[in-house]
């Protein structure tokens, strides 16, 4: 046991040197994702102290040594280690997933996550900023901000970056538990627009969960962007995250308004609905089509998903569909400085506070 512990200590010390030696940064130089696939600033993790969370790496090479740390200022906490004295970690289909455990006494807050690995191909490291929020207990009530249709790069109206910065500043001042941004993050899905969006995104004090919009894929090849450009910058377009017994489910509508026309997406959604029901759930996406109402208004409430939060139409919407009253909630475009603050209490949407200001105020 002593030899094993000494091995882990040596591993920890040696891998920390990777920070200085390799110049570890949050993403690649072009802001595309690097080694860490999740959690990231666009798909973070919320975890209770003492619990575990998944760390997903994009690699096809066996890993002989590995350390995962959480950083906040000068504080650093090791949440996973793997030593060369153990069998190598083997990726599957280009992905390696490990479980990291947060100490029970860890201080609540939003942390950067760093990963350092070593294998036969050499050593490497990556840091994901604003990737993990640690909470002491799961909240009984909480609030989130809903922002949509940011359209970084749109020239009419101008000053898009400044409006988004002010929105982030206002939401930070209000204070929320997390932020949902439901698509059209960019206007044309270009690398430069993604870079600017991600730079401002990191000014939020709360975790930020994003969804893909039709503009974020460059409308196919029209703007010279690959069809999967969103995934290169923002990670998975279909995912879930839990907040205690509550579940949030993000769906990707790609170019069409109809999520259900994609067999793989519908299969993914139905797999999620087969999981044990949350006590309360919300689906968020860029848009929803009226042709999908019959499916969603029947299936989602049956599994305790009570609201569908979306964007795209640039309208303020709060309505209910179906006999089980599935809430539809939209806010007008953020390009005009609009957002909602949504409060959840007792497994239901309790308060919706609408914020609007002129983009040039």
C-alpha cells in the first residue's frame, strides 16, 4: 500500500509540471475543443460535494498515467488519479471516460478542471474553464437565466458583442444558479464568431449550458463552415444534466424545426425518457415545431418534464399545450438585450421575471 501511495504522489507531482512545460490552455489556439470533451464551459457539470462526475476525454490512445484537478484561484484539489502501476486506461471509439470524485468538504463554487495524461505517445494536458460547479447540497429552490439568439456577428443591429457583455454583467449582478442559452449563438457559424462568443461566455459567474441553433451550423455549406462546426467549439448537441432529482435535457434541432425527423435524435430522446423519471424536468432547445406538439405534449409530461424552453422566433412566449399542460417558454432575442430569470420551487416553475432593454442603451 505504501509503495502504491508513493507512486501516486510522484505521479501527482510530475504531472503538475505539465502545466509549466506544455503551456496548458483552455482550448486549442483556434478555440476548438482539445483533450477535454466534457465537462466544458458550454456543457459543464454540477456536482454535490462528496459525489462523482464523469470526465470525458477525446483520445484514441491508451493512458498510462492521469490526474484530474479542480482549480479555483490558487486552490487546487485532485479528484482523480491513475498510476502506471495500474493497467492502462483504454479508450473506446476515440473516447475515454473516467469518474472523478469531489471531496465531501470541498468549498462550493465554480471551478476550472485540468487533466494531465501520459502514455506511450507522450504527455499532454488540457484545462476546461468554468467546467464544474460544486454545491454543498442540492437546492430545494433555485433560479436560472434563459438567454437566446445572441447572433454574434450580426451587423443589424450593431454592437452585438457589447450587448452580450452587458447581459452577462446584469445576470451576474442578479445572481442565478446557472444559465441556459438556447441557440443562434453566432450569426453565421464562423470560427471568428465562435471565438468571440466563447470569450464573452467566460465572463458569466454561473455555469452556462448552450444549445445549437440553425445559424450555428452556418446553414450547411453556405458560409463555408463544416456541418459539425458547432460540436468542434461547443461539444455535444444532445445531452442531459441533473440538479439533484431534477433533470434538464438539451436537444439539437439542426437545420429543421422538427427534431423528430432525425431517427438518431428521436432514438436518443426516447432512450432518455426510458430512464427513471426525474421529480421535475425541463427540455431546452433552439426551436419547436407545431407539428411536434402532439408528441411532446403527450410524452414529456408523462415523464415529469413540465416545460420546453426555446428560442428562434424572437418572440416572448409563455403558453401551455395539451391536457397535461406542457409549458412553452421563449424569450425575445438577446440581440435586443432580452432575457428571462426563471425560478423553480416545489418541482414547478414558480416565477418568470422578464428583462428587456434597448440594445443601444
